[in-house]
C-alpha cells in the first residue's frame, strides 16, 4: 500500500526559519547569525522542514551517536556543514544539545542575486555534499572563521544603508573562499581515507572498462553510488588529488580502452563505439578526436 506523503513545513524566508526553530528574530531580512550556545534550552520542532535557504553551521559538543549515510559522526571537534536551498531537515530526538556550542549562518538566495557570487555558488561543491562529508576544521581555521562570522554578525545588526548588502556579500564571499581552501586541505592531509577513495575509484574504473562485453557508458553518478559518496564530493576530491574531476577520469579511461580496441581488434569504428557504450558512433568519434587530435580511423591508420 502506498504510504501517505509526510507533512512538512516550507521555510522560504530567514524569519520563517528562525521562527520555526525558536531562534531570535533576525535583524536583517535576508541573513542571520545564530549563537547555538544560546539555543540549548529550545526543544527542536518535530515537523520536518524544507528549507529554501543557504545554511552554514558549526556545531560542537553534541551528545549522542549521529549517523549520516554509512558513518557515525562526531561533533565534539570543529565540524562545518553546508546546506543548499531545497534540502529537508528533521529533528533527531536522540541528540542531547544541552552543551551545544557553535554558530549557524542562514542567508536567502536573494541576498546574492545582483552579485557575481550568486552565479558562483554553483561552483562550491560542498553545498551539495552529503552531510557526512562535512569540513573538519583545525583550531586555527575555526578561529579564523569565527572572526569572519563575528564581522558578518556585527554588519547585519547595523542599520541598513546603501552599502550594507555590498559589505555582507563581500564578507560572505571571503568566508566561502576560506571554506574552499580548507576543504582542499582536508582532501590532501586529513587522513588516508581520501587517498583510499582514490584507489578504490581507480579500481572501479579499471574493472568497468576491463569488461569484455558491451556495456553502457559509465556516469559520474554510477561511480559515486559505488563508492557511497556524492558526485560533487568525488569530483572535488579527485580534482584536489589528481588535477582532474570524475568526468575527466572517465573520459581518459574511455580513450585508453578505445585505443586498445582500435589497435588490438578487427572491430569496425562503429562496433568499437557500441562496445564502449556509445549509442551513436559519431559521438564516439567526436570525443576521441577532441582528446587525441585524431579521428578513430586516423589513429588506427597512423599505427600501421
């Protein structure tokens, strides 16, 4: 039997968000900074909420085991999480917030619409990461972000004038630039997990193109699902460690396999394309030429 749709509250403004969670009313209509230490007494709402807002949160000293995806998550240390508009949130009544510290920055997409940052938001992959892929901060990094948040808090509490939005957006862009830098550092230095993920990705890639029979073209989503991470996280991790994103790795493996087939079999160009998973051979020819400078036929001829 089909389950009835679950009720939820739609939060489309910063004031609706703060009201829903019992936070103080925002001074600025498009942005608010919440001191989480001052929210310890609040009872989280039971109704799930769909947020049409950007949220950046540093939560510390939560008690209880929190599971995200396939991992248990530890909020004792500095951990920064990012949420994009359109993500659902639901209270977890097993978590003790009696000693919570940290902060939460909430801002509406309208804050950015007339600025280049509005278009740039799509390049910050961490807003589409799965929750268990949050940013683990070193102490000095956390202190730096706290200072930026304090600047944003003070600015949004000032009377609004002709420069208010410019100042807020510029400070927000600095915050996101630092977050981007710190994520890059995490990919390189946090622990062997990212390098293990790279190894497992390469094994998956080699296994996929090692198949002898025809198979569909692999997608970024396919490998992300196989490795239990989000597509954005996988691409950013690969770019940080290798200089190439997931799609570029797939294309490179595809071209390498194509060269093997062109030089080591008697398959026609069309048959080679179908073997690799292309529905239309002309797409294969176009990709091969863009990566090698030669058409498949010219490449085969040049090797004779």
